C-alpha cells in the first residue's frame, strides 16, 4: 500500500508543479484537481471514508466555482508579465541559482532532522498517543454511536466541532460583507 | 443568470433529487455509516448548486434565495449551540453533555443527541456553502449589469 501511496503522492506533486507553470489558467485548474482527487484516493487507501466523502464533494464544488470564474475572466496569462521577464533575464539567472540553492540546503537540513526523528516513531499504521486507545476501546460504549468518527467529533470533541461550524459561519459573514458593489443605505 | 441547454436541464432534473436523497441519508446515518453533518451538508449544497447552475434564475429570485439560505445558516448554528447548552439545564452541568438515552448500538434511533447534532450541522453547512455560491453569482450579475 505504501508503494501505491508514494506513486499517488508523486502524481499529486507533478500536478501541483504543472499548475504553477501552465500558461492556460483552465489547464492549471484541472491539474489542481489532480491534487484534490488524488487526496481522495489517499484518504480511501488510509481507511478514512468520512474524510474522503467531504473531500470529494468540497473539491467538486470549489472546482466548479473556480472554473466558472476562469471562464468569465481572461483564460490566458497576461502577456505583459512575460515581456517583463524576458527583459530582465540577466537578473533571473542569479535569482534562480540562489533560490534552488536555498531550497536544497533547507531540504537537506529537514531531511537530517526527519531522519533523526523517524527512529522514535511507531511502525506505519499504529497510533502513538495514549488518548487514542481509550477512544477506540470505550468509544462505542460511552457515546452509543456505531461510527466512531462521529462519536469522537460530536461527543468527546464537541468544542472542536462547534469551532469548525463557527469558522464556516464567520467565512460566510465575511463574504456577504465584502462581496457587494455599494454599501447598504 | 441564463440557464444551460435542454440536455443539461433534463439530466439535472433527474439527478438532483437523487443527490438530495443521498445527502439526507448521509446526514441521518452519520452515527452508523461513514459521513455525518459536514459531508451530508456539502452534498445537499451540491444539489442546490446544480439546480441553480442548470436552470438559472433572475437576480430577484437569487437575492430572495440568499436571504433564506443565510437565515437557515444562522438557525442551524443556533440549534447546534442550543442543543449543547440544554445539557446545563437538564442533566449534569456539562457543556456538550449527551443527556438523551443511548439506545441499542447500531439502530437508527440511538446515540442520544448525536443524530440531532448531525442534522443541525448538516443544515448549517448546506446553507453556508449555498450562501457563498449565491453571493458570488449575485456579485457577477451586478457587475455585468
């Protein structure tokens, strides 16, 4: 399973990188969709169907809205920016070298500490926190819910769910306050 | 906002009801099968968005829909908080106390308050996503006018 997950993750990284460099904004959006739907398959492989359902629906809705926005505005990247880039091409080379060097140094740095930390971890698939055992053993008995995720989300972690619902509410309030042409008279 | 072609209209007529039923199923069976309030609410919002995109309405109807959707959003969140606060009044003095009887594990009517929480969150998420979509559509209509 880890091999399939790795292949999926590599596909998602390729899609994200292509989305950055695509000239056409619509194809950039479609390659963003690779990331989202690849994440759905990852969730399904990791046995999290609750998350997979939410991810597939929200990904579809956001993709529809973003495609509508792109089809309404300009599809192509603006030509002027490309012209400016060509004019300043002598600067860009040194910038690229510096950026790539920084990324490589940081990657090596993190790889070193990741390698040190990974020895302390449990094998893949086992949980390390002590709280999880109590949830898994007593969850169904205490909450009476057959689906453990809902039991944890709405009973043990009720405050978290209240916070999530409030976040969504605040987002809608912000959008309704900003998205208008003139103030209310 | 204009509607789409007759093929899209017919297909969305056939499918939207099934999507709506599936969303209700996901919300109501949240404590038994994978899913719950958030997933089911998003599916319900998808059914509404499909109808609006396929058929298209004028801006007055859209504004009316937006008012009702934001009303239901507030009511959903309010119901969620009220259900949680009722634990203060009825049972032990604990926020988010599951004070209803638990029932048989695996039955549809079981797990005390959790199905009610699911329904409240489902209404809230559905109305919130639909309100965001309607706000974007209304903004576009106002700009193009």
